[in-house]
C-alpha cells in the first residue's frame, strides 16, 4: 500500500484537519527525522503574513515532490485548507497550463501563458521569469488580480516554487496575498535583478527597466537609475519632461538628503539601505520610507540603481 493509499483509507474516517496531520506525518516519516522546512530561509521577511504565505506554498511543493500529480486529489479533497480568506493555491506546468486552482476552479485545464492583469502585466510570463531569477529565490511576482467573488481587482504579491515530480514532470506551485505588506526583500529582488540586467545588456536594459509592465515597476515601487553626476536615466518618480529633479539636493521632511547620503556611503560599499521621513496623506505626522541603492556599471561608467518602499509603521 502506497502512502497515498494509506492517506485515502484514513480520509474516509477522519475529519480534514486530522487527515492533514496524518498526511504530513507520513511525509515526514518517509523523509527521515529532518524537518521539510530546514532549507526554507524566511529571515529576509519583516511580516508574519509573508512568512506564512511562503511556508504555505513551500509545504505544497514538498507534497508534490513526494506524491506527484496524485497529490491533486489530496488538494481537492482539502479545499478548505487550500482556499482561505488569506490565500489560495494554484499549480501549473511550465507551459502555463493550469492543473489546479483552489480559488478559481474554472481556470483548470486552460492555458494562461498570455493572461494579463488589468494593467496589462503578463502574469504567467513574469512568474516564469521569476522562477529563473537567482535573486528571487521564492519567485515573487507583483500584479493586480480579482479576489474570488469580487468586482474590483486588488494589488497582489504571489510567491512560487518550481517542482519536479517523481516521474520527472516540471511544474510550479504558487499562492498570493491581497493588499500585501511592502517587504524590503521585494525591492532588494528587483534592484539586484536590475543590476544583473544592466551588466548583461548595457544601455538596452534601461528601456526594459523603464517599462511599466515589467517586473521592475509595481504598485508605488519604481526602479530608478542615475550616474554619479546626478544624470537621471530612470527617475524615482513618473515625471513630466519639464521637471528636472536634482537628486542630491532632495531633502526629506527632517532635512536629511537620502540620495546624497546613500551615494556617499557607496564609496566604501556596493549596496546600502537609507531610511528617510515623508509626509503621508492618510496619517497626521511623518512616516518612514526606505531606499535600497547599489553600485553598478554600464559601458564602463558607474551607475547607481535603486528603489524605495515603505517601512513598517508603529501602531
């Protein structure tokens, strides 16, 4: 009797939660004493919701690696666990054929390679790119999507893992968060990826990074680039051509010069984090922002590449 057979026998007499515990126990017994999460590094994340999501997807990956496509029966039998208010699981092959979708079962059996969000972002293609990005170990992609049963699309961040089943099939598994917290790790991924792109493609990379439909632009995050003399190749903000931003003169609400300070620190480092204060239209008082800036090179000339995100705010 295989592990799946044992699981199916017990599923008929045990409630779903107990069945889930039994199945995990069986997986752990077959894998030895080591935890299946030993290789999962969550230290980069500041928020519990993010860590929970990555663990959720990683657990499903482990089941698929052990059981292959027969695990789809398990996922479908436990939809209450794999489709919750917080997130839902989905599984695709590498041609973007949907094999399982806990949140929107009507998508199963369809090829979604060219599906776009409301802004035109090609979600499946961005996921496949993320899975091949060494700077993005948890396959993060950011876009807008409809929550099941909702009318308006909402901002979403999803993580993904590549899976090889016991019979050699290549898949990916993922899930996402609606209205996600802005993790520092998210901008670290896109800026480090932009640095690699610039070193590979030179000036051609600037047009790719500027594209609002690329992975380098999402929500209020925008990868920017400038030379040491302040020449802007990509602005930190969407700007009219008449507005010329002098980055090194820009000061925050308490008089600090974040761009000038960060560049000064980059004289002895290759990447820095710079915190600064801004006004927020939703709150009375100041809030913290964080800039990740790193030194790169394009056509033999130093280039600085960065992005800005929110920092956790005190309650």
